[in-house]
């Protein structure tokens, strides 16, 4: 199983130039890294894609305009 740092997801988002809804970001993450991949950050380990999205949003590391958009 792959274990990817959250910065890789942030780089993917920045490099795409796209705005993401929560669903489209989940799809992009799964397409880029795999649906079974887990994620870690400097302060958290073994996160699902949804948990990583929650973490990034809580830290203000997304361009979130609503709870539905990331």
C-alpha cells in the first residue's frame, strides 16, 4: 500500500490550476495516487483521502469557498 505525504496532494492541486469540489478532489486524489493509498502529514499519520481533505481544510491549505468546495 502506498503512503503519501499530504504535500504531494497539495502540489497536485496547485499544479492542476483547477478548483475542486470535495467529490472532484477525492476523485483526482484516487486517480493520481490510488484509492487504497493512505496519507500522512507532519503531525498526523495513516489518513484516508477524506481525512486528509479535512485536515488540509482545517489548516487553511485549500481554497475552500464552502463546505462542499475545496
